[in-house]
C-alpha cells in the first residue's frame, strides 16, 4: 500500500500540476483570471490522483504509470508553450 500511495504523492503532485495547468492555460483569455480557481482546484485533484493510485496492482506499476503521465502532461504544457498556444 505504501509504495502505491507514495506514487500518488510524488508523481501525483506533478500530474495534478499538469492537469490543473492545462485546465487553466487552455481556455481563451488570460491565465491570470484562472490562477485562483486553479490553486483552489489543485489540492482536490492531487488528492484524487493519490486515491486513484491505490487502485494499481503494485507499487512499481503505479510509479511507472503516474510518472509517465506526469511527464506527458508537463511535456504537453511545454510543447504548447513553445508553439505559442499558451503563455
């Protein structure tokens, strides 16, 4: 249980940051108007990812999937920033 929960806490943090970042940067308008709602939504999203990490069959599988999804989400944010779609 502890390795799966650790995966929900560490890479889950970065996955939640990527999800909230995408939700805040992609709508039209300035991202500043989404800053406070994004900060408010971050903790429940992180908590949901940590709870969902307990659904994995093993700790290494949870670490692998959540780390991969976090890198994919943060990489997508970086690509969108380089393309000029988000600031």
